[in-house]
C-alpha cells in the first residue's frame, strides 16, 4: 500500500529515479502490488499466443483507453497537420465521448467512424497515410458487435498501423486478441475481472513489439508499449491505479476462468428464453446460433484450457447481452422498474445480475444521432447475467415482462 520505498543512499536514489535499477520509487510510477497485477494480466493475455506481452494498470478503463490512444496522436516534427484514426462506432459511451469530444472537438483529431465493424471493406475505405491506428471494441457494450479480428489486424499491419481492441466484455478467459495479431488490448478491470464490484481499474496490455510507423525516440515505444506508457506519459499525467484497487482485482482474477464459464452458460440460457419471448423484438447475444455475428464470434470466443471431448475448445460468449422490448420506450422502462432480483445499475461484469437502459445512462451523453448510428434505441435493455441460478433470473424477467 505504501506510496514509495526508501533508499540506502544518494547513489541508489539517483539510479532508481533514472530507471537504472528496479525500484518501487513512487506509486504513481511503480508499486509492487500493481506490478504483481500487471504481470498476471500480461501473462493471461499472452497465454497460448506465443507472444511476449507487457501490461500497465491504470485508475480506470477510461484512463487506459485515453493513455493508449493519445500516445499515437502526438504531433510529429515534420508530420501532416491533419491526422486521423479509424474506429468502430459501436463503443462503450465513455470511449465514444473520449474520441468524439476530447479528441475530435477539442483537439481537431479526425475520427473516422466505422458503422458496421464486421465489414472489413468499410475499414479499408477509411484508412489513408495519416491514419494512426484502428480501434475496435469486441464484443461491444451493449450491441454485441464483433469483427474478424485477424483480418482487421492484417489490414492494420498492411498500413503499418497498430490494431487496438477493447476486450473488456470477453476477458482473457474467453478471447486473447494478441494471438490474432492485435497490438494492444484494453480492459476495464472494473467489470468482469473484478467481479466483486469493489474497485475501479483499467489495463493496457501490449504485444512485444507493436507495429507502428510512428516515430518515437524512445525504444520502449515499439518494443514494450505498456512499459513505455508506464515510465513516461503515465508518470507525467498521473492515471496510476490505487494499490488497494489492484489488490481487489488480484483477488478476483483468481476465479476468472471458472466464473466466465459459469456466467456465460447462464447468459446463454437467459438469451434463449428472451429470444422466444413474444414481448421482445430482438435479442443481441453472440451465443445465439441465429444471431448474424454468431459464426464469426464462434471462431474467436472459446473458454481457455477447455476441451469438448474431441480435442477442441468449448465456445463461451460471455455474460453481456441486450434485448429490445416491444412498443414505446416507456415499455422498456416499465420492465426495467419491475425487476426484483436483477439490480438496476450502470456497471456490468458482476457476480450478480445487473441491467441498465444505455440510452438514458451509459450512452446518454452522446446524443440521439450518435445513438442511432451506434444502434442503441431507447427500447434496448442491457443485461449482464451473474452467477445466480438462471431459472431465478428467467423468472424475474418473466414476471417483469408480464407487467406490460
Ligand atoms: C466500462 C467500460 C469501459 C470504461 O471503464 P471504466 O473502468 O468505467 O473507466 C470501457 N470499455 C468497456 C467495454 C466498458 O464496459
């Protein structure tokens, strides 16, 4: 928990602060508890991929996303005036605001939105020589969008730009994008990784090395991007994770694989129930065989170290889903207000079931037009299924839908 270590003498102090020897100099830069979490997340995200990885943990998922993306949006000495990046529009509301307001409106960075991220041609048509990176969220919160991750990584690399992906809703238990060519994986640790709901945190995990044509004097920038962030911009901008929060994440990460297995199976049952319900016009869940992105997700989302008895890994699609209630938005609000077991809250990834209406919560700020482009109507309820008996969750949904 300590904010800094003490030193033997001036020589040791000087060497530590020049990063010449390992040090827990100051928690904003280096702390043993957060380091331990970083090493574990780097190992989990790199597991089975054959790639080396490094990780830095941050105060929140948003600070991880902001730190990782801003590092590619710096001015180059003789570079162009206008720079851009290409991103899926199907994003967590905070990421949308960071890109659209902080980067585009405030700093004049062009954000080129991909409306249908599963369409690789759409990405291709938006990239030019001033593109700094490609950005995707998969599965996306709340729409469950997905894309061919390998094709996207290959496309990025053919333009010498990195592919960044927010894989919060999958966690490394179900998907490790670095193995498919992603350069940088981002997580909100607040969600499924710290399922107890007691801490906020984020993580940047990078492949060693990343692919980028951007010039940076520091060798760590390409060789070990997460360490570069930690020792330079992170030090200077201050989004360090609290060691207390790192400890909560460490405690919960031990059960990540078994939890994701259980809650994915629960969510599958709930999604199948809602899919057949007359009052529901549409269910978005990658695990539903009838869902258009199911075949794509099937290639990528698999429970780590599982076996279906024939030597293949078992598919699991996570615990986030969304459904649309028929009729006007008031109907969705009524169903929502009638939940007895499911919690009404804006977080997700919990061990208990939690639901929100994104249009009036997580995606309220981005406005109606951006919600329309991102396919988030006011009838949409986002549900993250927990570890309760799925029959109880189904019964709760059934009774609340009966209130219509
Ligand atoms: C919640 C969330 C974030 C932001 O994380 P915070 O920890 O709330 O800052 C980013 N991406 C996704 C997919 C999220 O669900």
